[in-house]
C-alpha cells in the first residue's frame, strides 16, 4: 500500500476516534475543564510510548505499521493544538489556575504515560 494512503487512512481513524472519545467525555463531565482533551493527550502519549518501543525495539514489523499507527492514527488522535487553544482560552477568560492545571497536568501526566508505555512494551 502507498505510504501516503497509509498515513491518510490512519489519520482518518485517529481523527474520528479523537472526536468520538472527546465528545463522549465532555458530554458526561459538563465541566469547564477540558477533560476530553487531557484524556486524549495522556492516552495518546501512552500509545506512542508503547507503539514506538514495540515497533523499533521489540518487533520487526513492516515499516507501513509505523506510518499507519504512529504517524497516521496517533497524528490524528492526539490533540496538542486543541490543548494549546483550550489552555489559551482558560487563561484569556481569567481561569489562570485551570489553565495552569491543564498545561502542567497534560505535560507531566503525558510524559509519565509515554514512560509507562515504553516500560510495558520493553519488558521481556
């Protein structure tokens, strides 16, 4: 399969998943804090740690799997630009503590999720 098509298909799946998961979380929380985006950033961080460790250190898959899963799916799934915009909106609207919580929490928990995913995938 053509590499551009692999990225495109993976990205479409990731984008749809991001929309469905984010909307489901925000519909249930009815909160001002962007729980959906935080959840997506953390799970996306975990998945990139898990998948990149598996694809580059543990397994020897066809290079297309990295294009579909990491570049495509996770590229469409993770929402860093949404995270930045929502943090800006919180700060702009005077919710500085929520903006700070969103920024620090997403970065710290996202880093932990990458580490955990890599740790789990790296176990032999």
